[in-house]
């Protein structure tokens, strides 16, 4: 498991803000690479993006969530229950 967060600093090196940490544990699949980016970690408007590199044209992204990495459930929008879009 590897946790990643972004630290925002000013020109003098002072900490302005930090993002919430993201835990990453990747299963290696030969020929496919997925990179997750945190676009916003604000509690009221979290945003992630994923970049997928593969030679296949039959794959797509499904977002999942978990409080403890087991079990995983589809990520739903709190307001209307629809799946979030990538």
C-alpha cells in the first residue's frame, strides 16, 4: 500500500494546504497501465481523473469506493445516486 497526497506551498516554501491522502495498491497487469490523479480533495467537491494506457479497445473505467479496502462498491453521487463519471 502506498499513500499519496499533494502539499500546496507558497514561494517561500510555507505550507498553504494539503490534500486528503489517497491509498494506492496496484495489481500488475501486463500491457495495461492506469494512473490516478487527484484533481480536487475538497470535501464538498472531490475530483479524480484516471489515465489508462493499453493496447485494448474493449476496456472502460468503473469508479469504486471502500472505507477499508474490502469490500469495494460502485462510487455513487451523494445527491442523485448516479455513478460518477470519469
